């Protein structure tokens, strides 16, 4: 009779010991299965949310490394281009901006809310772009609904052409081909009115051809109790123009301000270049940040879109940390407890093993028999714990998450590293928690069997040293 057949017969005949072993492994297996299931669920949440946040990296000021007496650092075009050549970059963009005034148009700020069209008018954000196709369209933050995007010569030459949102166009009865009229006002802080407001001392009118209308609804979330009505409508008010248009407007404003205001010798025509890099894959964000750190001058740092996840993932991170700890503890407990149980069973079988040795059975075959007996029972117990461990993990983790949310003061977090802070990088804590789900998927099953069987092998092999040290004559005397 070979050792495999002996192992199977021993498992069947010694039902009491097999059941005890099954129960022990099942209980410990539930701990491993539950912690693995939770770990897989939290990993899936992280991947899903980070993919939703996109693969964007934005250069920001590092105020911790800028002293009070230091000048505000500037980023030159050469550095911007060098970082843009790093591995994984799909394309990059930087955006200049300014504000122009209009007494003709109303500004959309939400349902039943409008601003402008009376008195001094309203100010509108003019947002410069360098890439003709408009990155916000490529990144699905807005969608072109009418007209066209920019042409390369319009970008290069700073042509007065613009795109506005559908809400802005509808509110002001605008269509593709219309002419938009705005003005830049310069105020004198030396000459104020009776209310203390500075007077307008210089004005320049600007007209733009409306070449396109975009839908910004992709970047606007509905007002709900979850986000407490904190809805960002900035994308609906944005007006896209070439970067060079912004430069010429700001240059004129700078020269006029020097005429009417004494801002001191330190007043400079400062052009702020803050680039955003769009990567091919969100998994490359961390390595890209490390690589760009060597190229960025002092005073700058790189923030990545996945940073937003850490702001809202408190309950999930805690559960993930706890699951990892329980997994390590359960593995150690399984090896220790199961090892002791196997040793106790082996002591009762000393004469059996002594007979095997006396008739010439190799010690490795006896060891293999013990391992097989443990594995047969262990596989059955692990299979049962697949389902019960999942349900246990789901119930316990949901309760813990609910308690964490109650104790967490962060209701809704908005964060985006894309240009202007708009777009897909909108994440609230409830969205993160809704993504959390414990599932019986292939990764969970494979992981449980790999860890479980590995633990069983260690637990059963270690005590077999006891068998190897057996002396047939002493055992049978």
C-alpha cells in the first residue's frame, strides 16, 4: 500500500481527529478568508477611485520651502518641456487666465441664480489654452456641442476667438458666429469714491468671435444631501481663448496699472506658468512625481490626482490596515495552533509510525502521508471558509465602516489636479464607500488557496521533524 492511499484511508477512518482538524482549520480559515476578502475589496476601491480621478500631475507652489523674504519662484518653459519628456507623459498643458468685465451678459451660478447684467456688470474668467484640441475635451471634462475647437494658427497668433458653455450661451442668447464684447478695467487705488471703492481710470474693449459651445454638465454634480449643496459651477462660466490672448490682455493691464498706481519697484509683469501633465496610466503617477522632483526648482512641488483619494479614504484605509493585521495574525496563529494539534495527533500514532519504519518505509513517505492528511482536510475547510469568510468580512467591515463615518467629520471633499480644479476629480466620501463591496471573485479565491495551503504546508511539515527523529526500536519496545 503506498503512502497516498494510507493517507486517504487514515483520514476517513479516524473521523474524530479529522473533524477536530477540520473545525480548527475552518475557524482559522475564516479569519484568513475574511481579511483577504476585505483587503481585496479595499484594493478594488482604491483602483476604481484613482482611475476615476484620472492620471493628472500638476505643478504647485511648495509654500513650505518658500521663505517670507524669498521671491515667488517662476517656472521657465525649458523646465516645463523637460518634465513633459519624462516617461509616461501623454501630453501636457499650461493655462493662463484673466478676468474681463461685461454689462451685457449674465453669469450662471446655479439653478435660479444669475449674476451680472446690471450696474458695474459681472466679471468672467477667460481661460487660456496652449493645445488647440483643448485638453478638457480630451479628458472628458467638457464636451463640444456646437461649432469647433481652436486651430493651431489661432493659438500661435493669439486670435480673438472663444468657446463658451451651453448654459452661458442659452442664458445670453448666443450662437456660434456671434461676436462677444468684454472690457478690461484698470482701477486707481489712489482715487476712491465715497464708498471707498477704487475708480475706473482706464478701460479697453475686447471682442471675440464665438467659434464653439461646450457642454459642462460632465463637470457639474447635482445638489444632494450628501454634498451639502456644494456644487462647483466654475466650468459653466469659463470662456476658453488662446494663451497668447491672455498674455496681451495682461500686458496691457500691467502697463496701465503702472501709470495710475504706485505698487513699488517690485511690481513686475509676472506670468504664472503652472503646467498640468496628463499621463497614459494612473499607475505611473507616483513614479512620475519622483522623476520630476529632480527637475523642479526650489519652491515647486508636484501634486497628483490620486492624492485626492487619501482625503476621503479614511474609513477604507482603516479597514484595509486592520485587515492586513488580522491576516498576518491569522497566518501566525494557524501555523502555531495547527502545528500543536498535528504534534498531539502524531504522539498518538508513534507505534503506527514505528511499524512503518521497521518494515522499511522511507521517512519522507511518512512525512508525505502526514502532509497529505492535513492538506485533504485543509482543502475542504478552506473551501467552506471561502463563503462563510466572505459573509463574515462583509458584515463586520460594513459595521466598522459605518462607525468610522459617524466618527469622521469630513462629509464631502472636492479635489482635482486638472486645470482650474474642475473636471472628473470630484470625489466625496459616500462615493468611496458606495464603491466598497466584498465579492467572491477569482483574485479572492486564488489568494485564499495560496495563502491557506502555504500555511497548511508549513504547519504540517514543521511537526514532522518529530517523525524523522523516531527510532523504531525505542518506539516498539
